[in-house]
C-alpha cells in the first residue's frame, strides 16, 4: 500500500485581533470617517496614506457591520476596524494566503504587529483569532 508524504505545508490563513490597552484615538477615528465619506462620495475604494509591507492600503466606502466601521485592504491584508467599546478589540486583521507563503510566520507577525502599533498609535495586544493550516500530501 502506498504511503503518503507531505510535500508542502504552511499556514494558509492567519486572523488576528488587536486589543487596545487604552482608548481608540479620536483623531484616528475622525481620519477614518473622513476617508470613508470620501470613498462613499467617489463610490469606490480609495487609497490611504497607510501601508502594509510596502503596499498602499485602500478604504472601502462601507463598514462590515456594527462592530466594524471601517475596512482597509491591500493584496496582502484585510483589516476591519472599530472602536472596540465592548471588548476593546479594535481591529481584525486577516493576512492573505499568498503573503503567508512569501514570508516566514515570524516575519509576517512582526510586520503585522508593527503595522497595527503604528496605525493604532497606542499600545495594543495581538490576539490569535484563527489559524488555518494547509498540507499537500502525495501518495507514492
């Protein structure tokens, strides 16, 4: 009987939450709301001044529901942002599969934490929400 061998494996999905150790910055909320309003007027995603891993982040003209007021994205990351009034979770960041295949997980998480710290402007904690593993077996 043939034996399977793993010929490829990696983290295929990483979703992390940013939990603030303080309050959401009022000036950041105002900036995000102004950008969303401009995006709504243009009826399209608009570029922002923020970057993740060298890629410009775009803001969508809508939120993702009650908890998430603003949505930022680039090819490598999708970030839902809210005020975190109940849970102090102010961002949910999903790293793209292609990004995770290009970067070792330690590097990917360092880039993510650095971005969130710079973006949120106040100390935060990165919580793991979901991790999906992928493996490609081959049967010989």
